[in-house]
């Protein structure tokens, strides 16, 4: 799945010439921590709440309130924004977006089409996708099993579930504890927990967990 299918298209942005106090108010109002900085439809930077707070004078300053206010009002978004922004393109994979967020320790990525900003993808978007992948919002019996890393293992398990009348609401795979194994996590409707447990145990190395949401 590509980023364009999961990104938010209504992107809240700020201009480079905007005062940082206004950018900070906008973040608070919209309950966000970062703002893409756009000029003529092109992404030119990114400003975060952390950057803004760091630019405020220290509480130990001897300046008066009026002097501090006058000083802060002179600071523009362009003065403190990040200019080398980590981005993705709308045709990039969700996996790439997640990897970039993790590697760079950031909570969102502006999404580009060519040089134009067309969206943003956030940690929340990825969490929602994970819920879908794991069937978190659908009823059923969930289980996780360890299986040998060999061709046909997923087909063997899903075929057995199908023949028993089960409906696979979600299925995901994860790395196992060793290179020769992998983990399947799934949610099944149409089969009672006890019957499902009896069905899958002979087909797997280990039944790690099973339960009903």
C-alpha cells in the first residue's frame, strides 16, 4: 500500500514570514506539534513546537516582559525552521514512511507529488493502519502462532481455517525468534475459540496466544 492512500490531504501549513508566536498558537489550536512551511505551494521547511519553545528566552533572563515580547515578535518561522526536511512521495510505500519516522525519530512526514506538498502522514495514521491489519476493530478470535519459515505455511493454515468455515478478518506476519521461524497473528470469525485452538495446534510450532476481543 502506498502513502497516498493513507495520508491526510488537509494539510495545515504556515508561511516562512509568519511570526513564531502565531505558528505556536496554530499548533495549540489544531493539537499538532509540527507545521510544514510552504511558499508558493512548495515545501521549504518544517517547524516544530520544540523548535519554537527552544527559541523563547530563558526564564532566567533579566529582560522585562515588554522587552521579551518585542524580541519574540521579531522571530519569524523562517529563522528557526528546519530546512532539510525528511519527506516521502505519495507513491512511496507505507513501510518506507514507517521506517523513516522510526529512523529519524519524527512523528510525521510531509508528502510530495513532484515538488508540491499534497499531504502529510503521521504516527496516528500508521497506528490506525496497524489496527486494521490486526483486525483491532472487528469481532472475532485472535491468535498468534510460531511457524517454520518454509513455503506454503500460510496457505496450509488458512486453508484449514477456510475448510472449518472460518472467516479471516485479519492476518499479519512478523519475524520469529530465530531466522528459521516466523509469527502469524490473525483474527478469525465463524469459529469458536476452543474449536479454533484444536484446529491450529497440530499445524504450528507453538500457539503463543489465543483469545476473544
